[in-house]
C-alpha cells in the first residue's frame, strides 16, 4: 500500500516510519510545525530519518495552533510539568484536537500524492492523557478519512495496542538509532530527564531491556505510576 507516515521525530513515530518502510510504499514522511516548544528539536531528526530511508520529508505549518490554542506544550503556554507521564498534571500538555487537525491535513496530502493509507504511531501509553490518541477516536477518524476521500484513505495504527516498551523493542529489532530521536517536551539542548515524556522514554527502554542511548540533563529515580506505591519502582 502507498502510505504517508506521520513522523514527528520522536521514538514512536520514527519506529513507525521504519516499520512502514518494510511493509508499504512510503510516499512521504510528514511532520507538523505547530508552535510546540520542542518542534525545533524533533523536525530535523524526522527529516534525517526520511533521508536515511530515501523518502521525501514534508513539513506542514499549523501556526494557528500556536497562536490560538491553550496548552503548556506550546511556546505560548506555561512551564512543562514534571513527573510521571500518566499524572493528571500532564493534561496541561494536551493540545486540543491536535491529532484530528493533523490527520485531516495529512489525509488531504495522502490523496494528493496517490497514497491509500496514513500511518500514525499512537500507542497505549497515550490513552490515559490524550483523548485523540484513543482507539475510539482513531476508529471514528479513520471512518471519516475513508468516507471523505475518493481513494478511501485508511488510517493504519500498528502500535495502538502496544505499550511504549514494546515500541522500543520493535525499534531495536528494526535497527532504529534511538539517539537520533527526540522526546523531551521542554525542547532544550539535551533531554531534561524529568518531564513526563522523558520519564516515559526512560521507563520504556528500561522495561524493554533496550539500552538507552539518550543524554539526559538529569536522571533522578523514576517516579511511581499513579496509584502505585512510591517504592514499587
């Protein structure tokens, strides 16, 4: 199948890009610049991964999100929260309906380049905080994409039932160089090691038994998952 892969430059979407290259005809690796604090760190890595496997990389600018939407993930928002990625305070990083907007734009691009599918790397770790990463949303959005295009563009979500640790293991199997991916929402010179996405990244490599090549500013003990005893980790 001819596909467009949503590739932010994070470890999940880069793994999805490498997953897709062996199963489909990747027409475009697609990134979005929407005013997030870490876009400038992610997007160059997405471009490099696309070049590595020999596919075009496109960036769609969604400036209106950064200008009009409320989220601490955006440059216009507050400080990025620290702690476990499933903590309630991580809801401050939700960008309202981000995946709906991105998938709509990507669907138009997919049909324009002759693709029949879109690949997105949403996974089970996203489900707690991000409503537009859950399977009920993905199914509804996939139905709309298929019904709203002549090509019947399909939404492929290969990791939707997988934990991030399983994605780390899959990426390692595919030979992904995870040092060339970015997770930290703070968007500094190196990963902070303490924000929710850094915690999720550290936890994924640990749980998968995959060496973590990431340089962190700090590596305090991993916080307990919500509802888990503080000494359980």
